[in-house]
């Protein structure tokens, strides 16, 4: 082998090595572009949240209130994250977090308990729940309360359920701002205490709204459920209303505002004794009835900030770091309820969400949003 043949062979070897490095780099790049979105909340919190918080530049407490909502919204659209790098995923997550924050700002002042906003209550029949758990709040805030509870001779579960649904239907028809409070036992698809399936409640609301000429507008209603699986029930109720509108060929203008005492797939907890009071509603009473001075009214913001923050302590122990920041250590996951507020989305909101997610202009989306 002479020198003239050795040089080309050496160069060829280096070129082959360079090609191999390029192929490896391309393979690694392709792999980086196919990072799946974490499928569990704990993994999402570890792998995604630190990057999102760095870009949002918000307080740990505020992000804590957004984080579950952001996780569930991202999981609903996991396909939009599938072929993105972690950096691109962070861009999308940050934009979605800001969208959630915008909805919090826009709806935070919606009254839940206030003067001239009647309350309708439904209380579990078999426990020590007292109607005063609702009527006392109504009186304190200058409004009235109609409370349904099977505790009179001759009443049945079926008759009380029917009376409650009539009142809800009338509230939907009246267009007067009204808040409905359900305290008791629940399942993802029914108010268990009174065997009211989610479809039956949706039908009562749709029957009431039947006379609205512009379509089904339930935006004047707030429904508070403090029972097991209440976030699941809220989502199923929203879906049942949307399905009912399609079947009746009615335009859905607005879903109601929905407040759930427990997050998805979570049971509720209560103190049992002389009285039976669920933890969530007990904190509402403590914050806005027992403590003074009382606010002029109780709003959605009070629920997704103050009540949510108070409820975060169930199942968790507080700690303070060197900077004086309050942190939490998980003690008993079973006790964590992490309540949720759902708000209706209008056509403008839906168009913006489609744009953020890169969806077609006619892509179907639920007309409800978890805002924490």
C-alpha cells in the first residue's frame, strides 16, 4: 500500500465516524422530540412543574392552586404534547397556565353567597346535618334559603328529590342569580343521598331553561357539591347538559359555575359527632361565618383561593423553610380533597383555547374549565 492510497482511506474512515456521530445525534434528537407527557400528577409535578414555575415567575402558593388544573387540562390534550421536546412542552404548559389564570381573574368576582342571591340546599337525610348550616349563612349575607331534607313524617327520598329538582328547574327558568348547595353522599354519576342521577339533574336544568329564547343559559347559577367524587360529578353534569342540548337541538349559551368539594377520583371527609359536617363546608362556615369581620359577599375567588388554601392542610403537615416560605409535607394522601372550581367557557374562550392547542377552529371542546 503506497502513501497515495493510505490518505484517502484514512479520510474515508474519519468521514464514516463523522457520519456515525451525525446518525447518533439525529437519533437522540428524534428521541428528545418524542418525550411523552407524564401520566401521573406526581411525575408531572417533578418533571414539568419546575420548568413552568421558572417561566411563570409566580409564588409557590399560587402555582400550587394552578398545578392540578394545569395537569388535568394537559392530560386531556396529551396528544398535543406527544411530539414536542420538553422545552416546547414547557412553552405550551406555560401558555395554558396563563389561560387558566385569565379565567380566574375574569370570574373571581362572581358571587356565590350574597344579598339577593337565594340559596337552595339539599342535605343528606340520614346524618346530623342541620338546615342552619345553610340558613345561617343566608341570613348573615342578606338572602333567603330553601333547604330540602327528608326529616318530616310522610316524606320519602323520592318526594324530597322531586321537590328539590322542581326548585332547581324553577331557578333555571327564572334567570335570577341562585346558588344550589348539596351536602351529603355522592358518586361520580349521582347525588347518592337522594338517588338523583346526573342525567336527571341535567334534564331539570334544561327543562327550566326551555323558555330562554336565545338558548340554554345557566350562567346565573352556581352549584356547590360537598360530597364524594364531586369533581367527577361536576364534569359529568356539564357533559350531560351539553349532550341534552344536542338531543333537544338547543344552543348552549352557558353552563353553570360548579364548585366541587373534592377533586377527581377523591372521596370527601366529614367530622362525625353530635353534628355531621363535611370538611369542605365546615371550612366555608369557619372562614365566612365564624371569623370576623365578614366580607360583604362570598365570591368564586374566595373559594378557589381562601377555601382551597385552607383545605390544602388536610392530609398534609406545614413546615417553614429558611426563607420563611410555608411548605407542606404529605402525611395522609387519603385525607387530601383539593377542591375544584369549574367555570363556563364562551365562544371567545373556546377559540383562544383552540388556538393555544393548535386545534382546528371547529374542534369540539368541553364548555367548562377547571380553574383550581
